[in-house]
C-alpha cells in the first residue's frame, strides 16, 4: 500500500515544527515511515550528552488506501 507523498511531506514538516531549530541538538520529533503506518517519535539526547539518543513513540498514524483516510492508533 502506498501512502500519499504529499501527506508524508506534511507529516515530516509538522514534526520539524514541533521543536525550535536551536534545540535540535537536544530533542527532536521525527516520523518513522513503515509500509502501512507512520510512527511519530520524540528523540532526546542523554542528559550527559553521551551515548545513544532515547526514542519515545508518541503516536502511530495508519493510512487506509481504500478510503484515503488516516487514523491514529
């Protein structure tokens, strides 16, 4: 199933707008795209600035091609 490219671009733009650019080195909201859904994830730098960023899923958006509708789960 193919998700509309315009919708994916809009979701990506929304994610970037959630955190001011000057904070992107510390926290981001990202969209992880899979075959049938998009997961919105908050990523944060560890408190000491070392190591792997933590990832916290916020929402999952599912696209139904037959109806052309998105739903949140």
